[in-house]
């Protein structure tokens, strides 16, 4: 065989070497046991409720117009009644009495205190809400008399499809 033919034969053998070294195929294994792998996940939630509380209402503003007008009218009336040094005392007493009467007339319908009313108050709080979620499955299967264990993202059922790779052992 000449040198050129030997080189071509060697190149063909080297090109086919990866195909001769490894072969892979699909087969099935019998599932022996499946254990779900769960994890606890917190999904906080907000809980709200409405409470009714009593609120003191402020007293309404009292009017001063009646007291002013009553004081003026009372002062004028007292000024007419008295004489001499008693006139000043009568004017002052008339002004005070007129102011008191004018205030009572002006604020007759005004309550002294504001009273109490109920007011709705919404109160919220965040509470933990734990859930168990399946993160995967620990699958034990039998293949040709030997047990193997693998974690999978799904439950394979009674049998599991396998990719079998055959390679020569390296020294």
C-alpha cells in the first residue's frame, strides 16, 4: 500500500473514532419511590378591620353679638336711672346685667358641650401566610438491577425515561 492510501485510511479511522468511542440511546427504568421536595414560602398578607370609636366633639362657638348689644342697652338704661355719683354705678350695673341677658338670648340654642359621636377607624396589620410548595421530586428508580436516585422537576409516574451513554473506560 502506498503512502497516500495509508494517509487516507488513517484519516478515515481518526474521523470515525468519536463515533466508535461513545454511543447513547434511550431506555426506561422502573420507578421505585417518589418523594416530593417541599419548601415553606411566606406570602405576607394585610388584614384590615373597621372599629368604631367615640370621639368628643368640640363645643360650638358662642356668639358675642348678644352680649355686646345687651351691654350697650343695659348701660344706656342704667345711665338714665342713676343720678350723681350713683349714675356711674348704675351705668356699670346696667351694662353687666344687659350683657348677661343679651348673651343668654343670643346663645339660648347653643349647647355647652360638643357631645360624643362615633367615628369609623380602619386598622390594618401585616400577617405572615406560610404555604408549602413542591420544589421538585426525589425519584429513586431501578435500572438493570441497580437503584439510582435523582431530583426531577416533575413526578415521572411508574417508569422514567433514561438517556444511557456508553463510553469506554479510560485507564
